[in-house]
C-alpha cells in the first residue's frame, strides 16, 4: 500500500504541509536537530493534538519554531539586546531562547509558564514550511513520549504512524540531537539544556552564563520542566560503561548471551566480545551526535535485550552527547 502520510519534501508537499498547519493539523518535518511534530502555536486545539499524539504530559512545554527574528517578536513580550546578539550569531540554527511570552501564546504551549521557548531552525525544508505557513509552529520531537528522538522520516513513521497528518521526508537530520536551550528570562542567562551550540560559543557573544545542572539544581523543576526525567525508556536494558569497566560490561553481556538474548553495543574503542550488534561510533563529537539516535533506533529495531554504551570523554566538547547518554542509559552497576 502506498504510504500517503510519508512523502518526500518538494515545493508541492511543503505547500500542502503549510496548509495542513494553517487548518489546525499536525505535520512532522525535518529540522537540523531532529524531526519535529508541528502545529499552529497560536491555536490551542491544534497544540492539544501534539500532546495527544505523543502521549506527552502537559507539564512539558513546547518549543515554538519561527522563520526569523521578526517572526519571533510575534510570540514574545520583548526582545532584549542579548536575544538580538545571540540570534544574529546563531539563527537560523540549533539555539532555543526562553523569554517572556506574548499574551496570545496559549498556556498549553508553555505548560502554564509565563515564558516561551523559541527558535528559528536552519533546515531549508523547515524554513520553507515556516515561510509558507506564515504562523509560528509549536513542535517537540516527532516521537512518542520517552521514545528515541527521530532523525529520519522512517523513525517518525515507526513511532507515530498516521497520528501525524503528514510526514515530510527530508533525509537525515544533520545535527542529530536537540537544540541548546538558554533562558534569558531570569536575571542572568541560564543554560537549561546543552546542545551543539556550546556554552563557550554563547559566552563569546553575551559573556558569562550559568549552567542549570551546576548552579541551581533546586530550581531545576521550575526553570526547566520536562527536562528531568529520563528521556528514552527503551525496551532493552541500556547500560553505560567506561573503558576501565570493560570486564564488568563483558560479564553482564555474558549473562544475556547465556540466556540466548541479543546484545547491541555502541563503542568508540572498547569492544565487548561476542555481541551480535556492535556499532563503532565516531571519534568526533559532532559526528557522534549526528549518528547517535539512528544507532539506537537500529539496535531497537533488531530487538536487542541489552544495549551497552561506552561512555564518551567527560569534557566540554562532548557535553551535549554526554547529556543525551545520561538520559538514555544507566551507569553499569559495579559491585
Ligand atoms: P523538546 O522536548 O526537544 O521539544 O524540548 C522542549 C524542552 O524545552 C522542554 O522539555 C523544556 O525542558 C524546554 N522548554 C520549553 N519551553 C520552556 C520554557 N518556557 N521554559 C523553560 N524550558 C522550556
Ligand atoms: Mg523529545
């Protein structure tokens, strides 16, 4: 049967997507980070469909996608100088800014917060769709809540199927992990979520910032709702191991093998012997990020019962990948 929901992105299908969005429907579309599930951010009932389709809890606010700085003004109360400087440096691109919201942005988008998260994506298909639609588009990742984020149209189809009115296929997302999220709504800027636009790059533009996970852990639920729980709850047991824990990881693998179960491994240098699905991951953090979710999807599709992930270096260049691995896996129990 021809799949009428998943279509190649062309000028004609992008125009159709824009019309569906204006009519209050749901469109999954590629961005440079991951695929998003979009709806008209100013239409409360359209936004409600996103939460229903994803089975996402309503306390978890959405990112509003806009074509450019001017379109961002429309969903915000004010546009401070820091926002202008950052947007000039990094938009369109994978940086999300949290700022006080305009009154007409429905509370459902922001989970009742007085602030809204906004970003202008760089992906040409997302850009074309936003421009054709002419409205701000609220869009979380296009997957069921707690599943692996989608970086290919097939991942969206696997997770959401016909829950999206249309899925635009634009190939693999080039960045591969979710955007950096920075709050400009507090007295000083706070990094809420690391991404490929780094703390150092942001500080080069606006000076020193705080990092939520380091400074304000007690305020995290208020400042960063929805960011606390584990993101990915795979069917497989998913464990992180450091190179020096190779023997422990090998022993855990042996227990699964003895039961005839399947094991997948994401590794950089430490191979676990005898496993069915080893995937060698790149040495560069940007390439690792680009491939991470697709690798996890591959292991999930092969029906792995255990996924072992070699920990990545604990330094700034790897902080966004490190963050995603922390959410996707548990540290190996080492007795
Ligand atoms: P995603 O799940 O990738 O769409 O990212 C959305 C995340 O951005 C949420 O889970 C929040 O953690 C964060 N976010 C969105 N809106 C806000 C907001 N108004 N204030 C703080 N964080 C937000
Ligand atoms: Mg998500």
